[in-house]
C-alpha cells in the first residue's frame, strides 16, 4: 500500500477516534443503570477481586435480578485502572472497540479488493461516520464490543487463521447475549462457506477449542440464571396468538417474528427516524444517512459477487436482525447492531461505482452537510431530549447527599428509583467499605432504598429524596436539576 | 426532526404541518447557537425534503408491506419490484405510484388502503411467477 493510502487510513482512524472519544464523559449525559453497574463491578473487582455481591472473580455478574456477561466488565476494570472510576473509563472499551472495528473493516474488505484500496477505505470511512456505530461506541454497550469480536473473527477466518478466529468468536459469547444467536449462526455459515484449502485437522482442532471455550457459557445458558434475561425479553413469551387452533397459532408466531424481522429493514428505521429509544439513537435522524439510500441500492450488486465477501455480507444481512426479532421491543438498534457492518460495506460499494467528477463533489458536500447536521443534533439536542434515559441527575444527587450524610440518621431514597442504589455505589462508595457493611448486615450504611415516606414511621433526623412532583410534609433543603434545568430530585428534611 | 409523525401514509398537509412543528421544536433547543448555524441546519427546505422523502419511502418499506399484506409475501414483493424495475416503463410506474397516492388518490378515496393492498399483492404475484420461472429454468 502506498504512502497516500496509509495517510488516508490514518486520517480515518483519527476521525473515528475523535467522533467516539470527544466529550465521552459528558455526552451522553449521565450514566444509565447498566453502565453504572458495569462500572462499579469492574471497580470492585479491581480493588477487591470481588463483585458487588462479594463473589470472587466471577464469570457471571448478578445485576438487577439478571446476569451480566464478563468480558466488558473485566475490560472496564483495566480502563478504570488507567483512568479511574468515571464515565470515561466505563465507556472507553466500547469507544475503542468502535475505532478498532473501523480499522478491521478496512483490512477485511482489503483482503478481497487489494488492487485499489478505494473501496476498503470508503467502507472504513463510512463505518467511522455512521450514526449507528457512533451511537453505540459512545456508551458502555457490550454489543459494540461483540461487533468488534465478530469482525475480527471473520477477518482472521478469511486469512486462514481459523483457530484464532474461533477463539475470538468464542469471546463474543461472553460479551453480549445476542451472540448466542448471531455468533452461533455465523460459525455455521463460516464452516459452510469455508475454503477447501483449510486442512481437516485444523478444522477439527479449531472446533474442539471452540467447544471447550464455550462449554461454561453453554452450561450457563441453559441454567435458570442464564435464561432469566432471554426469557424476560423473549417475543414469543409476550405474544398472545388470536387463534386457538394450534397450526394457525404457529402461523401467527412465524408471522409475528417475520414482522419484527422486517422492521429492522424498514427504511424509516434505518434512514429517517432510527430507534426511538433514547439510548439507541438521537431520535431526530436515522441510523444511517438518508443520502446513502441510492448507493445502498446500487451497492447491493456486491451480494451477487462470487467473492467470499459478497456471500458473508449477504449472510450477515440475513442473520443480524434475528436476535432482535425474537425479542421485544422491536425494532431494536442495539440487538441488530451487526447490520451496520454489511450496510456500511454495501453503501461503500455503491459509492465506489461513481465515475462522474461532479457527482463525487455533490456527494461529498451532501455527506459533509449531514455529518455536521448529525453532530449538531448529537451534541446540542440529544443530551436535552434523552437525559432521562441516561440517568442524568444521580451524580449531582449523590454529591449533594454526601454533604448531609453525617448529619442525618437515615437517608431515604423514594421507591420510584429502585436502581438508584447502583449510582450510590458508583459515585460514593468504596468497594471495601461496602463489602464490610454487607458482612455486618448494614448494606448501604444510613442510606435506605425502595420505600416511601408514609411507610417509614417516626425517625429522628431523616433525610428524604423524592421525585420532582412529590410534595412531602417537611422542609425542602435542595432541588437537584437535570441538564435542561427541570427538577430531577427534591431533598427533604422530615 | 424533533417530532416524529405517527402512522403510515402521510399527506401533503401533514408534511407541511410537521415541518413547522419539527422546526419549532428543534430551534427551541438551539438557544445560544449562532443564527447562521440554525438557519443552515434547521430550515424548511431540508426538513421538507426529509419529511417528503420519508413519506415517499413508506411505499417501499418492508415493514409497511408486512403490515399492509402479510410478512410472508415481503420477499416476493421485492422480487417483483426488482424484476419490474428492469423495464423502464414499469420502473416509472413504480416510482410514480406513491406520488399518485399521496397527491391524488388519498384526496379522492380517503380509504385507499385496499387499493394499496391489491397493488402489493399483484406485485407479489409477479414476484412469485418470476421466482417459479427461475426455479423451472434451473
């Protein structure tokens, strides 16, 4: 590769890094409960070797009645060792996974189109600026790490390093739950499509290593703990068929699944509105840019290509939304995140076909306009419209409560905020102290969670944290505000 | 766009109303931002184009196909559309049909839904014939 191409690749990597790391602590505003849980468990492991519940280097982390997978949490432990316990450290692994994915998309495409690096660089560039990828690289989302492992796994497989590939793909099982479906299917597909040049002995060894590596996961998956999350979001559990005849009922289930599945290819979902969940998109724009539609259609011809890349992209398109389609709610940008890889490459293929200079200039101008538009929405609008989804206010709350905690016998947090204990742990508790208090049966010291003021009875020197609309008989000490200056919490002396 | 339109198959009046709602919501969020940037990013032209495009795209949306007909025939509708699009005349018909519905049909027949359903089913039937022809030729 010539110096010019390398410089372009470096530019894309830097751009990808800037888009994912700039103001990472502040935007999205706050930490959502799962991020706080990941952050605290990672810190607890780092300091004591035990998780929030006192388990020594666990493989599964209990959190909010479910179990989290370990890879992201242990990686966060490393970033917290370097950066300290803060928002940046919690999101750092995901952001780095986003940058590394940008690089490996280049290398993956370049394996097949190495004569001119234009297509590889375009794929990498489009991935780096894709709202879908930026969104999930800037939060503590395990799915983004899974995406990187899947990409790396495919890249290694394509290069004949089948054993390394399966080790990396095995890691994805321990990263994000959707990998149960996506990676399992991907491994089958890779085997089906594989080059005949890879020796049978190597295949058997790779398969053996893969099975050994995922045995703990398989055992966990079929246990009641492992099934908790899968069952709680399972579409078929929540779906009630209208018909009682069994054959028609099955028909309805399949119809419902397909409807969920096709929602992930909805043009409105992909290009205009995106995922309306506040943590999954900026709401005002799609997951891809609207200007990419003609190039997506034009780039679809890559799927008919005889090259392995075309086949693997086609299969990725087919399998990526399955995990999201069998769960609720739908459509789900996080569970179908793998779609961003084939879509970026297909759009890049369409773009690479442009021959006329003035069209190229036009596309560049439109692309820059929409990138600026997206960044403006992301940095200016997004924090103000989704702060509730991101747990804004808790940091300020616990920093304020720290002033009062020694003056009151009890600090009670309203039961409307059942997960707020994790923010106390993340922002205001050292793991050693917490573990010692658990041993003494005190748990959170003088903090009490999950009750309201009516059930408390008479306690002297009581501090009570209520929601913004509650009026309590007592003296209002302080209001805690959201980023848009609405009241998040009220602190009362009762 | 700050406010997202609900439901399928928008009207021109709906789009115009939506442009102003969205602009108002978005500009309100931009307190303290330079006037030039606001005008550059939040303007009627861009919002109108995006919202009109959104409205137009609904007629090619797999989810809309699934809801209007049944999920089982969505691949056949696409197969039919792609096959028809190879003929310039039919390509023009396919591209203009949404405009015919948005600008004309929904004014004449407010409940145009069954017509759309028939349109999609016919395309799916063509897709099925194409599929069968390919299978037989193999």
